């Protein structure tokens, strides 16, 4: 049993290596970071003037997602089909990540009907014993037996927000129920773990920092004593992963066995998600906001860096600028929000004859990833 459990854990780790951008294969070399589309990057010139409320851009993106990128089980991981048999999610497989992002966007937009529909579909597709499956393959008719803490927390957080925004106590009650399940399975001795495997009843031995959704953890329906312990531990781990004022990003993971942080390289999406979670609770570092603002203004916020802050590629992506915009919104920095949205808009497909019109993708290859498009939709929703 031990060897089987080890093998299963290794497999799950390979599936979740893409961390905060879904179950897609992590990139190596001069390509996009996980879940982002490689596109011909616009030159980092001065931001051109466009509409500031972005209602048209948001509507065109919503139409693309609904008509081109969505199937009966949810939003496709990638517009291009595959046989869905790889270790990483691909093609028309669907992710709980996508459901959680759509639900969050619906709450921000005040769209009660959209939220209800997405939540019903998410329950049907992903709910399982022990958590929400992070991935479902329609072709394989396979619900993967592990959750991803970051996505479970986003689903739970969206339910709490919906209960408040839509004045629906039933959503709050459901959030409480799933929050208790999350705590029972993904939290051990006061520390949160990345995933829970329902087949082996086990978790991994580390936490990926961008999984630490402080705002939702604060809302979990557990005793104040248990919540205090959990928040003290996870807040400390996230804040302790800060690299430096000169490169104000965050470490990738913290190992509970060794008590040490580790990062092969610094993926920008992951660090931005960590900063966003801090900003949502008013704990962002001023140096982080300044650095992001400078890089957005220059058009040089790249996909991956060394731990010392040296760019390792020149990839600029939709998701990166979407996250920068959300950080600006949460930090109360309207100029950062607008500048990042303008940068993000440079990637939107404007060719009305293209099947990708309104979306974010690569017109040469036909690829369009769920993560890029849904992060953009969420970023637009912050202006409502």
C-alpha cells in the first residue's frame, strides 16, 4: 500500500505542478507559463487610448467564451481538441478552476442567473467525496479523484459572496457545508495542503503559496480557535515567502517536512496570485505594488524570473495583466487597474472574421486557453 500511495502521490503532483493556473502542463523554455497562450506580443509601446469602462470588450469576450469555448460540462481547457489522455489537462477537458472563476465573475457582475447556472453545473461535474475534483474528461468520462485547494477555496468563496450579494442564505449554508469538508480533508494540524486524494485518503506534504486564499480561509465555518490557528500558520507562511524589496515577488512552495521554501524559478502568475490574496486582506507590500506598476507601465511584466529578479523570458500574457489589474482594484489603485486592463486589451482578438474574435488566444494555432480568457473576464468584472 505504501508504494502504491507514493506512486499515486507522485502522479498527482505531476498533474498539479502547474499550480495556480489549473491542471495544464507547466511550461519549460521560451514558451508561455502554465495555462497561458503564446501570442505575438505587442511591442511595449505607450498604452493607446481605448474605452475606459471596457463594457464592449467584456461583452465580446463573454460571447466568445459562451459560444466557442464552452461545452455541456463547462469551459474547455483549450479550444483545440485532444484525446484527453495526457497527464495534464488539455483540449475539451474542464477544470474546477474554470467553474470557480466564472462564478466569481458572475458575483462581481451581479448576475444572479449566470451564477446559479454555473454553480449547478459545477456541482454536477466536480462534486465528489472529499472535495471538488480539479478536472473532468468528457471523452474519458473520468472525474479525477483529487481536488486543488485553491479552486475549492475559490468555489467556497464565491458561494459566500453570492449569499451576501444576492441575499440568498442557501448559498451561505452551502458554503459552510463545503468549508467544513475542506477543513476536514485539506487541513492537517492547522496547516493547509494543496490537494486531497479521495482514493488514498491522503494529502501532499507541502503548500503552494498561491493556493493560500487568506480571504476565504477567514470565512471557513470552523471554531474561532481553529480558525485562529489556521490563519496564523498560513498567513505566516505566505508572508514569509516574500523574496526582497528589490524583487518583491514570492517563493513558490513551503515544505512541511523540511520547513523550507523552494522555487526552481519564479512564475509570475503564481506570485501575482499570492500578491492578490494578500491585497484582498489589505496585506500587500507597497514594494510589490510599485514594482508591478512600473512593469505594467513599461510593458515588461514577463512570465518567469530568476529568484534574483532577472527575466528568464520575454513572454507577456493575458493572465499576467489580468492579475495585475485585479491587484490594482483590490489595492485601491485605479491607475494600476486601468493601465493593466489597457495592456491586457492589446491581446484581445479584434479580427471580426476570426473564430477567436473577442477572445484571447493565438490566431495562428487556434489555441485559446480557459485560464487566459476567464482571468480576463474576471478582471473586467472588477469595474462593475
